[in-house]
């Protein structure tokens, strides 16, 4: 639409079902490229992505032609199908129900990119549960403990 300008940055967090360490280093980069392709095909911009063995962080410059929830659904459904079709794992891969999505300002983008790219070091110091609850607290998101991701920490 003419004269429409937006700047929307969303940090997604997806968790592997059962918090199993199913994202193996042998296919992690290929998965990240596949997910980046989904983002680009939907006319968004992938600014950072890092898949840990049990969860993934993605920073997206969101095009408002698609909602936050629709992109999350596309990413999760297509990436899990892709992992299963590729036969990377003996067991079936699934993401847990739900996702985290947190918005940032332009002035925060570089900090978030560094945070995502530094996931291995960060997760050596902080459990995923601590990390996720910290996000919810910082963003003042009300939540019920029983509806959070499965935490096995």
C-alpha cells in the first residue's frame, strides 16, 4: 500500500516438544537456513537465528502482510515437517504447542542479534526456564505456570 511504512521487530522463541535435545549440530545450520528461507518467502527479514538442541531463537523484521502468529505457525509446521522428511532423527520431531514473541525497537536490534548469536555461551550460564521467565517478566507478560513450556531443568 502506498505511503505505508513500518518497522516491526519480533523475537520468536520455539521449544522442542518435551524439551528433548533433538536439534543436532549435524543439521542445525541447515535447519536455520531452511527457516530463514521460510521467513524470506513470506517477505520478512531474518536478522538472527540460532537453534539450540532444545529451543530456537529468531529475530525477524516483520512485514505486516502476515501476523506474528501466522508466521510462527508457518515456521513451526514447515520446519518440523522438513526435519521429519529429511530423516535426521530416528524419532518424530515436533515443536511444543505455543511460542514466545517479543517486540523490540530499532535501537535494541543489535543487542538482540548479539544475544541470539551468543546462545551457546548464554545457555551455559542460565537455564532455559530462567531465560524464558526472564523474558516474560521483562516484557510484563502475565502467564500461568501450568501453561508455560515443559521445563525439565
